[in-house]
C-alpha cells in the first residue's frame, strides 16, 4: 500500500515537473498593440515625434516567421513622417505576426516633423540603405514594401534604378502618385495637413518631391519609360474614389499585368469614404494590405462607414 502511494506520488510529481518544464519552454506571448483606424488622431499623435516608431514597429530583435518570411518596411508620404503616417498599419501588421520597420526620409533635418520634401531620388537612396539594414538585422533575403502617396511611388525608383529588384518581394501602395497629380492636389495635401497639425504651425518650404510628382514631370516620364513594373515583384495598388490629392484617383493605378492588382476600396465597400489621408488608416484598405502580403490566407473585408480624415464612425 505504501509502495503504491509512493509510486503514485512520484508519478504525479514527475508529471507536474514535465508540465512546468513544457510551460517554461513556450515562447513568451507576443505583445498585442491597439490599432488606430482614425487618421486625425493618429497623425496628431505622431507628428511631433519624427524618428520615433509607431507601436509595433522597429523591433530590431524581431526574426521573420516561416509564415511571414519577409519583413515589412513602411514608406511614408510627402509632408508626413514614419510615425504619423503609420499609427494604424504598424500595430496591425505586428499583431498579425510581421516584423515591421519605419524610417524617415526627405526632411530638412532628422528632427523635422515634416518629411518627404526633398527629391524622390534622394528618398529612394535612403530607402535602399534602410532596406539593407533591415535585411542584415533580420537575415531576410527580401523585404515587402508598403507605401503611402509618394511612399507608394518612390520605391519604384529604388526597384528600377538602385538595385531593389532583387531585394523586394512585394510592393503594396496606398494612393500612390504613380502617374502624377496636379499642383492643386499637392496644395490640397499641404492645406489639409496644415489644418490638422497641432497648433497650426505647419512648416513650409521648398519641395522638390512635390514638383517631381506633378503630372508630366520629367522625373515621372523617365521613371515610367519602358514599363512601370519589373518581373518577379508583386504589385498591389489600393486607392479611393474620394482621393483629393492624387487626381484623378485612377492615376494611382499601374498598367494591367499578371503581377499587378489594382483595387478601389469603394468596389468592395460603398460605405467607405476614405480620402487620400484616411486611406493609410482605413480598416478596409488595411485589410487589403494584409491580403496583398498574405494572399494565401485572405481576411474578410470589414465593410463599414468610414469618413474622410476622421475614419470609421463606429470603432
């Protein structure tokens, strides 16, 4: 009787120790980041902190998983920075298991909240250096790029002219200026961002990138000559009929090709009224981003009322 009790106790103790060891061997749960789907609050929260990463981004110890082998580099737009542009996408991507990185380019200084002013070529050179840094840190052979506005077009210069074709797997662009916009569009962008910037002390100055993004510019003519895409890279363009900056909104699209997908958010959800600014925070557009990065596991489109600038009415 005593022997049976002792054996039972030893068995229970052994099982408990095995259970504790197994629990201890499990990796720590990944942080879960709240996702902001409202451009106005996301922009104002990040504007004064250029160089700082939005939630979920710039964990240099992150190692890509087998499910998501390419780290994601987020490329901000004109007059924005990596913090205020990506307060929605960065945490969403991190929550979905991606290694996510942001950076600033094209500002008058590293501390300026207004970035993306200098030449597109210069911005592409900064992107090239940053991609190499991400690849070295993560061990990944290639990255995926997600860009907004100028940030959706500028990577095409990097891919075509600076060796990016062998280092990029996918380019996902939100309302990119692929075929240019009007000067009125650039002026509208500056006006809207100036009205939103806390204290209304929006910085202004020369903007070479603005000139290069005008319809018919010599820069865009050269960039688009010989074809707007290269083989081996998957391109996705996501835009909105209510874009007031890249006008007409169809100028964002890339020419039809097997490796190109052009999406208009209203074709999926008529309730979505995202404009040029909100689209980088829009739950519909950001779901399209997730699906473009991982087409084998598509997520349902969360159709809902989304207003320009201020975002979803509910949630």
